C-alpha cells in the first residue's frame, strides 16, 4: 500500500518537480560552470608522464580516459558541423554566386562533368558550415583543454571562442578581397593564354585558399593556448623569430596560388605580423602562469 501511495504522490507531483527542475536549471548550470572554472589542475612533469605511461597502469588508464574524452568532443564537433552544413544549404547558392563575382559570375564557367555542379555546391556548403559551427567546435576543444589550464587563464581563455571565429573569418576575407584580385588576373591570363574556367577547378581554388589562410590566422590563439598549458615559452618564440620568418616564407609559398613575389608577400606580411602578435600573447599567458604558480607556492608555504 505504501508503494502505491508513494507512486501516486510522485505521479501527482511530477509536473511541479519538472517546473522546478526547469527553473533551477540555469542556476545549477552557473554553479557547475563556476566549479569547473575554479578547479585547480594537477601538475605533472612531462618526463614523469612519459615514464608513467610505460610503467604505471593507472597512468595508462588515465591517458586512455583522456583519449576517450577527446573522442567524445570530436564526435560532438562533427555533429555540430553536420548540422551547420545542413543549415548552410539555405544560402549556399547565393554564396556561390557571390564567390563567382571576381570572374564575372557563374555564366563565365562551363561544367564538363555531370556531378560537377553538385560537388561545387557541397564544397561551398561545407566551408560555410565550418564558419557557422566554428564557435561550437572551439567551445568543444576548450572543454577538452580547460582542465589542464590554470583557473585564471581558464576563465580568460573563453574569449578565444569568439576570437577564433573572428580571426578565421578575417583570414578568409583577406584571401578573397586582397589576394584574389591580384592572383586571378595573373593566373587567368598567364602568357596571354585565356583560361577556360570550370566550376570545380575555380571553387576548389577559391575555397582552398580561403580555408588555409583562415587556419593560418588562428596561429596566435594556438600559441596562447600552448603557453597557458606550459608547452611553449615566449623567450623561445622571440629568440627564434628569424627561423620563424623562413618557415612562414615556406608556408606562404605553399599557400600562395601563384609563384610571383607580390602575392607571396601579401601572404607573408599578415602571417609575420601574427607571429609577433603571438609572442605578445604568449608573454601574457606565461606571466599569468608564473603568477599563479607563485600564488600556489605561497599558499602551500602558508
């Protein structure tokens, strides 16, 4: 009988408990976020971790737990990307028409394969889906990396989520509005030979350059995150700037669609500037990390 009345009571109060759960959900989420941001990460030397993986079963299990956690974040990121690509189908056709403006529109191209137009549509939809889902993907990677970051840097690193989107879009805009107007005339009329454009070749070229330039513009955030996690020191970046310029030149030569020095310089200039910006961000992250380590030592001594 007691079970009957207990079940009846739970059934009657279920709507009220559901309403209470919905009302308190934001407060519980804020509390969990505060606890997550304030959690102090465990400090382990790199050599200890390597030796522990080889000799300690618990360390190996912890490592596999991290791999499993990364797999979950990657799966959620792929799901978010898939949803964003589906949403981008709504405006993909106008976007394709806009990207074709530098060569006179879609009428300037001729498809020679049956599936060529469909592949172009999917490629542009994928690129726009990446842009739409980038804040969510950045948040998933932040959730994975945040446990290894100091609490103060962990909270400030949330700014990297909108900033990563801004840098990626800025890199894409730089590629389309600065590089394309100089690269396309050179490529389409090289040696006086007029190129017959195909949708597949043109959009592969445009979306590829825009994507990789956008990725290159993310470099400062990557450096900041690696410094905050203790993998990079700003002194090394500052001392090796000459080597970095050479590597940037090689990377610019690989990304640049033409072989002329003008377009290569157009790519090298912002990438070199971003490298020195990365040094400044690395100094900020390193200073915060040292400050928090001193505070932790003072707390232990006290």
